[in-house]
């Protein structure tokens, strides 16, 4: 068995590793699934949302609170099946 020589530049990476390494695509990696959606809230809606968050034992982030409230409202009105999302 022969040992592969490492380059003298101190990087500690063999030439064969450099040749076969995959290049990372540019940009930030995806963070989740689903379509990103931005929205603006009027001050009174934002205050009501923050009050709802404060009343929750686990204090979800705003984005999670909006997801939960929207999902609940859509289920109650029959637009979303009971087991979905």
C-alpha cells in the first residue's frame, strides 16, 4: 500500500481529492420547502399577532405563528383537509 503524498502548500488536501471534489453552487442553500411569501401587516394586525404569540406556551416565531393561524383558519372553513399541512 502506498501513501498518497500531500501537497507542500499546507492545505492538507491531496491532488486526487481536489480533482474529484464537487463544486458548491453559488448562493445560499435552500432552507425549507414551500414557496416563499412576503407580506405586510397593518400595525393592529401585527399587535394582535404578537399578543397571540405571547399567549402560546412555546412562543413561536412570527412566521410559524402565521403558518399555524392560516392553517387553522383554512381547515375550519373547509379549504384544507383535516390531515393536510
